C-alpha cells in the first residue's frame, strides 16, 4: 500500500529561557510543522533534563503571537523587544512548571512563512482531504489483493504424495 508523503518543515534555533528579570539561559530548540497535522506547530526544547520538552499548539496562535499578544491559559504569546532584539515571548504553563521563553522573531516569522506557503491558512482541511483521496486512489484494490493471494504459495496439501 502506498502511503502519501507528508512534508515536515523544521527550524532549529536558540531560544532564551528566562529565569528571572536579570537572568536567562540559551536553550537549543526546534520548531516542527507537519502537513499531516496542519493546524499544529511543535516546539521542542532541549534542556538539561533527560528528555526534551515538547509543546504543541495551534499554528494560528503562533502567527498571531508574532504580531500581538494572544492566547490564554497554558500558552500565551506576545511580541516585544529585549536588548534591542525583536522576540516572541512564550509563556508556557503546565502541572510540571511554568516557563517564559524568548524566541527570535525573525527566525520564527521566516519559519512560519515557509509553513504557510506549504499549507496556506484556511486550506488545512483541503490538504488533509487531498492526502486522504490520494491514499484511497493509490491503495491496492481488493482485486489486486486477491490476485496477490492466488499468486502466493498454495496451502500445504494434506496429501503427503507418493510414498517412497
């Protein structure tokens, strides 16, 4: 069976984990967008913990957060300037703790632009429907499956054949 290919848009970048108003640490991060899940973006932070920290939220939220404050609850975003640099702040809250992240606005914006060229806003469902239609079209038919079955080795015979 043929599985349609899904495109992945990845961007590695360094973000700043804000520890206090005067202190922060740079943390390697990765932004990932999958056409198989066109509404979501994934932020992965490689902290000193044994496993990376993953956050998934709406692409639309990140787009809006580049331009104006948005979000509520667990994920809030807003654009600002820090030490003369344009950044997108991400305030992330979970039962395991809270984090304030500063991501370079230019890198985030360029990555978002790539995702939107691939799957324009408002066309996410169209892309999913197209992928499903391609999968149905390219899937082996029942007839092909039966032909493969008949071409396969027959069931072992209970007749042991002539005795020697």
